[in-house]
C-alpha cells in the first residue's frame, strides 16, 4: 500500500488553476519527484478524459421547469 502525500491536494489545485506563479511551479516540480502525486495527477487526468468523453443527455423541458421552480423556492425560503 502506497502512502498518500500530504501535498496531494496540489494536483487538483494546479489543474483547476487555483495555484499560480511560484506556488504552481513548486507543485509541478514536486509532482515530478513524488510517485504519489504523479499517480494522483494521472488519475485526475484519466477521470477528466472520461468525463469529457461521456455523453450527457439533454434535459427535457419538464425537468428544467421543475428544477427552476425548486431553485426559486429555495431562494425565496432563504429570504423569508
């Protein structure tokens, strides 16, 4: 069993653009040296690739209306 790196959170932060500049460069350099973070980066990229390849069905009009009503009711409830 491989021990997870405490800096593993940086993998997604770099991919999402939440780490920039020197912090991003340090995270990328760390990932090049850390087997755990490198594996996490491969996993995240594979997951993203699968999500991009998946087909998302177009919602029907009734579902959209129902969701809209639920959201508006929730917002109204927050303001009451």
